[in-house]
């Protein structure tokens, strides 16, 4: 168990996945009735699918942005924002999610390794711009005016963002925490193994064991809205006044 070690923790890397946002009403990809049952991954989440039918892809992400507008951050998002504010050590919050619930929950610094729903990427000039409305009308890039905007989301076959920064943090962290992830998508699924190899303690907070659950020193099961606030309280209590 990790409770007695929390006072020694100075550097934490946290990875969040779809499970942390599921309680806010955001569909996960792999659960029954999830997004992959409604759409073929080859059609909506690959560069080839976008080249083949850009309107289908843009409509898919338009619908996801519309659903996000009706979602609100839950207690897990807000607890991690509190940890960011009050933890006396170093903290890196990495998310596989493309929603903005961490930010709306109060987190000021979030690394979106798979991109963001509310961002557009121009494939001509590589400029990123905020995007709140629909993209189905194919607006031009606000910088170079080329009609080459795409969702700023990492698709299958593409490299996630800021991997160098993530691995650098894993090299020096004392504790790696995975919250609401399936453990099925690489390279994120390999973070626990890398952190453990480098000497960090590892903790999984999940509704059910992930595919890599055996690699964690400790797994706590239950809804993120309960587990995450409890764990954050434990960390802050351990560091003292």
C-alpha cells in the first residue's frame, strides 16, 4: 500500500483517460455503446479516413464538440485542480482526453497528448487555432486562409504530442498515477512500465482493472469521482500544513 509513502512524494505524473470524463456524460470509446460501436475507427480517426471523406470526419467531431457543451467537470476533475494548486512538489497532468473538462474543473496546466476538440490544425501552415463552432462548412485557416483545417486531434497512426516532455517527467517522478484508462492504447499504456523501471511507485485508480493492472504497485477500484478526491486528500494530508 502507498499510504505511508505519500509524505515522501515530491514529483507526480498523472495520466487520465476516458474513465475520468465518463461520469460527466462523455462517451468512452471502448465501452458497450461507445463511440467505436457507432463509427469505424478507419473512417473517423485516421488520416486516410479524413482524406477519403473529410465531411464525415468533420461531422463526427462537430457532434463530439456539441456533446461536450452539455458536459460539466465532475469531482475528479476538480480534485486534480486542487492538487495542482496545493501540492508543494512538482506535478505533470497528462490526459489522453480531447475534452476540456480538466481546464473547466480548474486545472491551469494540462498536457493533451492526443490533442483537443476545441482546436483546429492547419495542414498548410501548421498553425493551431481555437475552434468552438462547427467545421462542416470548411472555413479557411485564420492565418494563411488556406481551406486546410482539420481537427487538432491525434489520429491512429500519428505521434502523440509532447512525448519528450512526458518521458522526461517519467524519468524523475516519484509516483505515477493512472486514472480511468483502459491500458490498451500505446504509447500511454507503456507509461506505467517506464515509470516503474525507473524506480517510481505506481498507482491505478479505475472503475475496473486495466489491461496493464498487474504492473501497478497498487490498484484502487471504484468511480473516479470518489477515488480521486480521496487520494488527493491523502496526498495533501501527508505533506502537512
